[in-house]
C-alpha cells in the first residue's frame, strides 16, 4: 500500500515490537505484517515478558497442535479417559453471539491458555477460518474436522461435563478420578457454580484435566486477576493493564487475504487522502420504532459538543480544513452472523474503525470494543439506550480502551440492579444468580 499513517519506520513496526514472530513471511496472510501503517502508532509497547511468553506458547502449540503425535494421543483420551497421561493439555474454544463477542471471548481464552499452559484450538463455526489467518506459526488453531466432540448442540448448560454441574454433583473433586474433559460455561448466563472457575481451589481441580472446552461471549480477562496463581504473572505480562486486549487482539487477529482486500480497497479509495478521520460506530439495540432522528441528534450533540466535528456555522476549529467527507463502508442493516460475506464486511468495518484517529462508539457494543482495542483508541461512548429523548450529555469519554466485562462474577446486588436498568431495552439476559464468592 502506498499509504502510511504511522511515522515510524518499517521492520520494528511491522512486527508490532516483536509481538509477531518474524518467521512467517508468506503471502497467505498479507495483513499480518501490513496492518501497522494503517493505524496510529501505538503508545503501548508489549512487555519483554509478553514477547517471551508468546514465543514459548508458539513452540508449545507447534509441538502439541493438530497433526502431532501428542495431539493424536491426547485425542484417544476422549474415547478412553483412562488411556494414560498426556504430555499436552488443550483448551477448545467454541463461538457464541456476534463477531465482537467472539473476538473478545477468543482473546480472553487465549490468555487463559497462555497462563494455564494449554494449547488453544477453535471450533471454526460457520466461517471463522475464512475470516482470520492462522495466528501461530507452523501450526493450526483450527480443530480438525474429524475431531470426536461435536459442538453447538452439545455444549450448553445441560452438558454433564459442565464444570458447574460437575461441582454440584461432586463428580469433580480431589476425591474422585480426574475426568478427561471438562466444559467451562462462562457465557453471560453462567450460574454461581460455573463462576467457581474463577476461584483458586476450583481452578486447581482443572489444572491437570487434559481437555477443556470453553464457551463464553464475554471479555473475561479481568476475572483472571481474581486468581492468585495468575495475578502476579498477569502484572508481569501486562504492566499497562489498559492495553491487554490491545496487545492480544493485535497479536491474534489478522484478517484473511479476502477480508484484507476489502479493507485495503475501501481504505485506499475513500480514506487514504484524509488528514484526520473520525470513526462513528452506531449500534441501536432491539428498537422496533424508528428513533433514527433522535440518534442523529445524539451524534451531532456529541461530535459538536466535544468538538470532534466543526459546527455548521462555518466556525473554523483549529486543525480542521474545509471539506469534510462522509463514508459508510457497508449497509448490512441487520445482524447475520454466520453468513461469510456478512461477517467479512463486519470484520472489515471493525478494522476500518480501528484506523480512525478518533472514535465514537455505542454503549455496550462489543463491536466497538474490538475496534477501539485494535486501534489503541479511548473512545467517546454514545450513551444509551435512546428511547424518547437524547441523553445529556450525549456521550462520555471512556476511562480506558479496554473492553468492558459485561457480566463479571462478583457483583453486588446494587450493581446488578443498576446493570439491569441500563440494559432494560436490550435482549441480553442477566446472570442467573449472584456469585456467592469462593468460600463453599
Ligand atoms: P454487539 O452485539 O454490538 O456487542 O457486537 P457483535 O459484533 O457481537 O454483534 C453484532 C453483529 O451485528 C456484528 O458482528 C455484525 O455481524 C453486525 N453489525 C453490527 N454493527 C455493524 C456495523 O456497523 N457494520 C457491519 N458490517 N456489521 C455490523
């Protein structure tokens, strides 16, 4: 590409300060080493510990991943749980909800894999393999199609190997033989037994289980800090806590060549000439009545009020030249998760938002969280939901670019109540019960 946004020079920038291994120079994933110039230079540098851990993880993945002897041996354990010890432990991630939810949950799951020495494999769902490049050099993170566990229909709250259920029925404890597989249900509707995943003593029960399946639609990184065995390491890996998703997301998510082509062709045709770009991500939740006039007013109140756009009076704001152009990359109108062409456009749009200099996002939207994290941008958040009037103020500045954890395991009754009120017009169910803590 001819365009270069960041001023810093090539090689160091391409490798994102060595977060990316330098060994994967092939044309199967053009975005891997070409994304950096499209974004503002990141003020957040990955720690030396993180870089070292990523190289160590990549070596582990290569030696235990699909098509290795260790993998074949471990797979046998799923058929015969008493088939002997396995050298490698696995973490199988399964997708849930829209692309933003998936990316946040996948990044969180990868961090858990890193901390617990597990090898991350993903259920590709309908199209994840066509959206993203393989992130780990010389290996694959895709669960082979002949893998013996079937997904979606099976991994839900009634699964007998669901960790919460196993704790309830005492089929996992220090006193019974360890299972070959456990299913950790960490989605928004997890219950207080599932939440014991974040308790040290319960985490110890999971430590040696060779296969773990994990399902979540959440950014659950903050809860990993609750585990004393991980906490110190997390501080070493991420001295800047507000940049965890920023680094994990940039490391893991490289758009596949067809998606990269969408991104670059749109960028070059529409955005490359801009001196400054403002990204606006608009998400209207479950509204049947057209409130678009209110939302439009809210956007204007926000962007004029915060001086992100010049007022129509002709008043010149410092730094603004005349002529402003407006671009909307896709017009999908409604969510169609699982349709490859739709998801490709969604990913392209997330990526394009991440190239903006300034970002305005919608409250509670994981789509916006991913864009802000990849871009290293602390957004202005349009307050919502909007019903009968424009909220005042129309938007507020986020405290950091880290994504929100919508349903954390510890919430006081008061917080839970206020969350419910805020979400009153969303379709999201709230967590079943309040977590009683780790003392059982
Ligand atoms: P959330 O529901 O806002 O938290 O975000 P998700 O990404 O999890 O789910 C919303 C889905 O709706 C996206 O993944 C897309 O499929 C679609 N979507 C929402 N907003 C946009 C948008 O601005 N552009 C495109 N192309 N798709 C969108």
